[in-house]
């Protein structure tokens, strides 16, 4: 083989290796997405709306844990 052929062959092998790595990463990502799609929680998460109720719950918990430390507004 000529010097040019050797150089082209080396570049081709490098590209094929890169493509193989990319295919592996894509397959891994597809598997992760499938796993996330099939995931479910035992209890539903608290809704984002009604954050005032959640805040009131946190304040009540803190007041119960440290009586006399927090004043009412």
C-alpha cells in the first residue's frame, strides 16, 4: 500500500471507532429514557400549586420542633 492508502485507512478506522462509540452512547441513552418512562412512584408527588399550604406545614413543623422560638405574624 502507498503512504496515502495507509493514511486513508488509518483515518477510516478512527472514524469507524467514533461511530461505534456514538452508537453505544445512543443505545445507552435510549435504555435510560425507556427506564425513566416506565418508572412510577408509590405515592404521587405533591402538586406544585398550593405552595402556601406546604409553607404553612413547614412553619407548623418548625414551631412544634422549637416551641417559643418562632413568633406568629
